[in-house]
């Protein structure tokens, strides 16, 4: 059920572009979980019955300001040369990962 909730979350956020901090997101998540797992809910599938539970707040993501410095190790520089890219290009890839 947890993995199903994760997949539903991914679909709601990426495909339906719902904000996980809004009530509509949780209403849709609850609705989908009830569709897939009706046996887990004893209220006959009514999404309003679960309103008594306090919703879990989503974690907020803080952006870091400024530039992030990436220092390549000698083995990373060698790997960049082996791949045929400049150390700067390789560092950019490392920074994004």
C-alpha cells in the first residue's frame, strides 16, 4: 500500500500538477487509495470519513543560495578525460547529481 501511495503521489504531482500542500491533493490521494484498496477502509469508501485524521504536512525544500563549488578528485579528472569531456563539463554533471 505504501508503494501504491508513492506511485499515486508521483502521478498527482508530475502528471496532474497538484500541489501536495493543498487539500485537493489529499482528497485525490485518498480517493485513489480507496479505489485500489477498498478492503482497507471500513466506511464504504466515503472520503469524508477520514477527515478526522490530521493531515501530514509535506516537507519543505529549501534552496541553497550561491554557487556550489565542486572539486574533482584526480580519479574524477581521469574519468572525464576517458569520457572525452572537459573537467568543467564533468564537474557540472557531478554538481547536478
